[in-house]
C-alpha cells in the first residue's frame, strides 16, 4: 500500500525548523518597529501641528450657588447638576411667543451687546453656545464655567457676559437666593498635552506586531525546503544528501552521508539525469548541481562514480522522452530556501506519468550552519 503523501500546503509544521528560519529574519522585527515609530510620529506631527485646528483661548469662572429652602422637601434645592447647567446656559427661547426674563443665553447675548460685541457672524449665538461649558466637579454648590474660543478677547468677553448673566439668573430664579461670582482665571491659550512619545511607542509596537504576524503567516504558507526529513515527508522520496553552494567547504558529516548513500545505491555504470525544478529556462541549475556532486564525492567514490548529466525540465525539451529512456533514473536537485515546492511537486508527478524512475532528491545550496543548528551538531 502506497504511503500517503503530504503536499506542501497541508503538511505538518516542523516547529523546530519553523522557529530557526524565523530567527534568521529576526532583524525584520526591529526594522518594522522603527518604521512604525517614524510613521506614527509623522502622523502625530501632521495631525497636531501642521494641520491642527486653531488653538483656543480658555478662561474659567468659579461661581458659588446659594440654593433657596424648599419647604415641600424640608431642605435646600439640590436638583441642579452639570448636565442641567449645560442645558440652561445654552438654552434658546427664540421660539417662544414671549421671552422669559431669566433665559441665561439671552442675558449673555445682551451683555455682549452692551460690551460692543454685536450679533454678527463672528459673535453669533451659536459661537457663544459652542464656547460655553458648565461643570459641577463635586459640590453642587460650586460651578466651573469654562469658555473656550480662538479669539482671546472674545473668550474673555463671553466669560464676563455669561458670569454676569448667571449672577442675574440667581436673582430671578426662585430656586436660588443668590449666585455669586467668586473669581475668574486669566485667559490663556489652551494647553494641549504633547503625546508624541506615546504615539511613537504605539507606532513601534504596532509595527513590531505587524512584522511578527506577517512573518508567521508567510512562513506558515511557505513551500520552501529547509530540512531533508521535511522533503521526504512531503514528496515520499528519499533525500540522498545535501550539498553546500559552490566555493563553500562541505562539512565532513554531510559529505560522508552523501558518499555512504551513493556507494549503497549506485554503480559506476549507472546513468543518472539531474533535473532541477528551478530551471525554468535552460539547465544551469542542474549543471551546477551535477558539477558540485562530482566535486564533493567524486574522489571518495574513486572509479565507482556513476555518470551524472544535467537535463532540462521535460516541458522545455521536446526530446525529453528519448533522453529519459537512455538513463537509469533521475535525481532531483532542490534548492534549499527557494520557493520551488509546487514546481517540484509538478516535476515528480510528470516523471511518474512517464514511468521514469526517481532515485530521490539532493538538497543543493544548503545552509550548513542552519542544518547544524537544527541537528544539534
């Protein structure tokens, strides 16, 4: 019964190889953190400096509320809170047939008129309403009236007009015996806290997380080969050995393994074709693999080295059938760390259809340091 093959898109993840390959790209994480910090800093600067709205001038008035005695309750009136005051200081009575005497907004506008601020687009009722905010921080008897407006003089004028209106409201409304203006702060430009540092840290964190997730997703969907055992599970073919890149010293451990396998499986009269899935055009990769194979194990096999010849992918050569019939079988060199999983799968499928014997796979251009770390050598 044939062994079930694991395709590269549904194979069990080799966590040891997975994390070792991630460590090779660990430099991406701090890079993205720096990029995220810079981008966040630029965005914050543009939003809060270059394209920031006009800064407001702020002044605060403190008023003390003397509530009248409510005989029905047997205590002072205490039904006024921050929400109530915000409604009262901005309340309109323009739709009423007869204006009330104690409308705070009307009295504020009248006071502004007396101060020379006539109701024009710059000092409209809506501008005054948008500038006012009444708050009761804790004690219901203490009100903080805040005025915030881009015009410094107007901000102070609105505060004076609204404060006077509230004092008069205390005289007209039965709920109060008196509303007293205790004091008012100097009109100053609104202070906006500088959160550039927070923005930079947040940007760096987001960049780091994006890079981490990106590496995990890309690596989990990767079809590259890093470890011989993974290739064997994926393709149900033996990995005959691994070869380092040309010009690099072949570790004796991996050279001896390759020699042992070739001595066991091949004779001097064997004719073997090397076909690389990485040769989309030509046969350069197969040639380099054949040369490197002969270079690494040729001396060790003495006169028993089989004939190894490079061949192009069958799809690129109309004479592939005839050429394959003249060899005993095929070895497929697979580059380590290259995205060639799907093409290797396709090549194996085609060779099987043609009835060509596949001896196995040789991993070429291998990262020997990575394999040594993986195997604990």
